C-alpha cells in the first residue's frame, strides 16, 4: 500500500523539492500521498502544485494536500519528514552575532558551540510537540528528522516520547562522493563503518571492492605526482551545489578537505563531514590566529551567504516548477531510499542517527549516534561496532555530554543547565568562565521570543 | 616491630625533614629503620645526619642511614617512599616558560596542562625504574609515591608492575584546615567522601563535627556560610606559604578573606553542588575557563601564580626550614600535614583515621574509568590500604575529571613509549593545552620535548 508521507516544515525550498523528486523516482513511492504542512501558509500551494507537476511529468499517481494544521497533517501518516527551523534566519542571526562579540566565531553555528546549543533549545520543544501529536494520531509512523541540530533533536524525541525517530544527514554521503572522486572508484563500490555524532562521524573502515580504502587515501595524500590530476565535479547535494563548480584537481579537492585529512593523518580515521562542521568540534582549528579557519581552508558561513543560499533555493524551485523536464539524478538524501527499504523489506545500509546500542562503544548507551544502520521491514538497527582512537573518542564524549545537557535544558527550561551545556562544549568553553556566563544570558535574552520554556 | 622504611630521593630538603619529624611524632615509627638513598649521596648523608640528630634529641631508637647502593637501600624494606623531581627547577623552568610563550600561564604546572604533561614525560620512566627495582629487591613493600604529577606516576607503577602502590598528597588536609578555620571545628572532625584525580579531588559529601554529630550535612552549613559570611577571628592565621590575598582592611586575615581565597572552589560548589578539594591554583588548571588570558589568568579569582621564581623561593624556604630544624633544639611536635607517617602508622598498628589516598580505580569512583589512579578516602590496616567509599562525581565536574584522566592515560603511554605523537595526543586531550590553536598544540609539544630533551632519553630520535 502506498504510504502517506507528511512533511512538517514542508514549505522548505531547500528540502521539499529534492525529496519530492527522489520520491517520484522511487517506484514503490509512485502512488504515495504527500502532506505539505507548514506554519507559513505562503509556500504551501506552490509545493502542492509542484508535487502534482512532478506526478504529471512522470506519469505517476503521486498526490499532495497542504495544510497549516499540524495535528490533522499527521493524521494517518506513515512517515513524518521534519525540516523546520524555529525563527529561521532571524533567530539564527543571534546565534552567530552574540558569540562573535565574545570572540567566538562559528563556521556554521547550527550543530555544537553556542549557536548549536541555542538552536537546540529553540527546536527541541517544537520537535517534541510534533512527536507528541504523532503519539496521538500516528503512533507507529517514523519521524525522519532532517533538522539541525540533528543529534539533540533526535535525542529529545527519543527521550521524551515513544516515537521512533531517525536523523538523516548527507555529510557522509558527500564524503563518500569525495572519496570516489579522489580514489577514482564507483561510489557503489564503497563500504564503510562510521562512528560518531552528527557532523562528526568518523570513518573507521573504508572498503573499496576488497581494498583498504584508508590505506589508499593515505598513499594518495603523500603522492605529489597525483595532485595535478584533473577531476570534474558535477553539482552535488547540499551547499556544494550552490558554490562554484569549476575545474578541480586531486590537489584542489585535497586542499578543500585539509582539516579532515590532517585529523586522518594524525589519528588514522577519517572524519566524514565538511571541514566547516568539523572545526566546530575541534576549535583549535577555528582561532583568530588561523584567520578563523582560513589557514585551513574553512570559510565562515555568513548570514549573507545563508540568505544567498535561500534565494538560490527559491530560484531553483521556480525553475523546477516550470520545467518541462525534471532531473533524474538522485539528490544524495536518504529519505526516499530509506522508506523504500522498509516498505519493500529490501535491506540497505545508510549512515543514520539512531540511539546507541553498542555501535559506537565510546559513547554512552542511548545517546544518538551516527553509524551505519541497516533498514528493512523489521526496522532500523546499527550494523557495525566501531571503536575510535582515544583522543577522538574523548572529543566525541565531550560534545555528547554537552548535548545531553542541551536536551535536559530544552525540556526543563533551566537556565543553569544551559550554562552547563556551554561549559562542556569545547568551542563555547574556550572563553573565560565569567564571560561564558554573560554570553549565555545574552543569547537567551536575544532569542527569548523563541524560547517560551525559559520565560 | 621495627619497620624498615626506604626513602628514594631521601636527600630532599623538602621531604626528608618533614617525614623524619613526623616519624619522630608517631609512636609506631620511633623504632623504625630509615634508609635514605639519593642520586646525590651527600644530600642523603646530610638528611641522615638530621634524622639521627632528631632521634638523639627525642631519645628514641629510630635509626637513620644513608645508603648509596639503591639495591641495598631497598632490600628488606617494608615501605618505599619516592620523592623526586627529574631535573628539579632547571627542567621545571621550561614547563612554565615554554607554555607561557604560547599564551598558557599555569599557576603551578606540575599536575596537568602542558607543564604537568612535560613533567610526567620525564618522570614516568624514572618512577618505573624505581618500581622495577622495588619489584626485584623488596617485592612485598608498599610503594608510596609523593612525587608529582602524582596521578600519572602512581598510575605508571600500578599499570606496569606488581608492586602495591599508593599516592599521597596533602591538598585535602589543606581543605580540612580551611573548613576548620571557617567553621571552628577541629580538623579531625571534618570528614568527607571524595572522588577525583590528584589536585582535582572532588568532595561529594561533607560531615562536620564528631562522628554521629548533628552536622552530617556539611554542605548545608557551607552554603549558609557563603550566603552569610561568618564574622569572628580565624583560630589560626594562614602561614605565608599559602599565598593568600587579603581583601579586607586590617592586619589579620578574617573569614571574609578566607572565603575570598577559596573563590573558585566555592563558585563551583554553588553552581554544581560538589566541592573541588584542592587549592584553587590547582583546580583552575583543570578548568581553564578560570585562567583565561582575557581576565589576567585568574587574578580576578585570586588565583596565585607561582612562576619559576615562586617555586625557587619555595625551595630556598625548604633549605631554610632544614637549617632551622638542624640548628634549633628539639624536634617540632607540630604535624606537617603530610600523610606518610599517618598511613604507615595505620598499616603497622592495624588501625587509623581515614586518609585521602590515590589508588587504582577498582570502582570507588564510578564516573572515572577503571584502573586509572583516583583520589579517594582510604583506610589502612595490616593488610594494606584500600578505598573506603564508593562515589560518583556528578555532572560537569565529573566530566572535567574524566577529561583529565583521559589525557593522563595518554601521557603515561607517551612517556613509556617515547612517542611524540602520543604526547601530542595527550596535549590535544588536555583541556588547558588543548585550547591552543591546533598547530600550536603540536608546536608547543615539540618545543617542550626539545627544551627538556636532556631529561627525555626515550624521545631521542
């Protein structure tokens, strides 16, 4: 039977169009029923029209309805895709600007660090409210969370409700793509083990058709003759699609991944998220002295850049709406494939964020971890047991301890617990102890209208 | 019984006069046979002479001799005490000055942080060599380490040898003294449950007053003392060596001054509900937000920075202390606050008061990894020394203690293997050193290893 897939925050120009295209190109989902829910009524008609436009061009039975009512949207859903952002760029501005005044510049600001912590405080109650509604109207549906900070949001749903929640993030897929380019292999020939938290997943094992891919990578990065070899990088998922393509060489691609390769050189496992994410977990890369990451090739994502991205997504959506031919390239997102695996009981492995039941032995049981997960009709479960080198394990534990406090603070509205989360976070706690307290208060005050639980 | 006690590094101006005086004041040790061994035999002879003089003045049968051959010194010993510092102040200068060039100013620099790690790198092989010698020549002796970094060195012995080992540090005695001043309760009536690592021991329960007394919840009294600082004089003025800062007018230190000089630990207590027990200048090396360059490296928190000059002054004071002990009549009956004699007494007589000890974690501190050396309250009897309590260090403080122990374990490993990458790993995992820009952590590690290479044979390339 065709599933009912509800998009909460379905007005998202960034997420909904590409996920709809993936769904349309997945046979088992051709007749799916899409519900576009958003608190902002404005983009809903266009998204519903887009679904029907896609259905018509592809000649499939896909159909959609739109609503601003969360509860009724969730009614009878089999899958709930969540792509929200509480306060959007307006609230995020404070996540970036307040810490900036305290000498903390963040390259992304949506995962860990002061920005990630505040974003968690804003989004957690919203996610939990969605899951609570699901408990009433669709208790067996899966919540597929695409929203950041993914780890704390997914953890909060798991901690506070009975809903099955899975976090889906494309960073490992992008790294896999990068590796395929660097090592000249088919992406599908790659198998890997992953251990970590979202935006700091570590590839502990990389198998390329029976070869040790990490060994090959180690050889490549020391091979000066290989650097000039050209690469052609087509547009891929996420922000890279927005940035300049141009002609890449092996060398320039290595340059664009300096942080992860430095950590790989030192510790022997490969961090599998964009360097701009990694440096927020290893703030020694994100210091004034290094030009706030510039020395490592990391650019701070400014609010202007984010606005430009948003405009780009809107233009791209406008193009798709009126296109008479639609792209068939998979987006690299995992929503459609994951649903397909469960629906057809066709086991596939995905890098997903679920509760730790031993797949990341260095992190506490029950914490939300990113690891290779097998999905089929019986559910989603970790596939590997992947220990990581001790220093990296400890950096993971540090953020994991902070994340647990973020969840606690968001659910209880305790300001002291927010400070504790900051004090445990490697990036936030770089500053002076008293300053950290002041910065925490200032961030809470600046974003108070999105934080009712702290009122 | 006449116990045989060997002191390795027995020429120490700091330790030997204190230990010998405490022995004289401990009934079960007045017949002890004390053997002093030191690389500098003349210094051992100097201290043996002092010990014999003490015994003579007290008219006790304690025998003290300097023995140049280490094997002979160790053979048949019941207790082996190690008090040493590889390279002394000459090497320690680099532990402080090199990190300072990178913007890290350590108040002490002997336990964690770049200075503590560098000190461990040169001291671990030495303590291991001593423990191996004990394994050979006095296999049933109890090995008592009082040298810093205490956790890393005690861990080395426990990890690499079969020798029974305990680390002893007087910081919690200092806390007892401070609380005694605050509450006007005798020191021996202050009891606590502790979990942590050395120089970051965390009091998780506090009892004031005689056993079974009414103040079993000492934390409640501490909270009200912070809210309403008690007036009245201190029963004793702090010795100058404590480097207290005076915040009130007048000539004498008051309880207001006392509280001001405990600012960091009380802040942490108010916020997190448990009380870090070491002096603030140690605690801040574990919680680097208090020694940030932006705020004068902790001056606002009254954190005293020793610097190499301060350490040098301390060692001159030690020499003066020795000379005073030598040139005055009698032997002081004032306990030094060190715990060696008390522990020996408990083991020899079969009973004694609970003491802070550093032992491998066999479950007494549930929030720290197994086997790492933890500071806890222990008891001694004829079968040895063991932890008394089981405790968890809650929340943030527990997490910071855990971070320190992870770095310490890497430090021990790096020191044993002479592995620069592991030393860098230890620095990256250390909260204080790990705050530097990534490249600078590596440069700092290399610079420290290079500057102290004379004492680091295992790192020679």
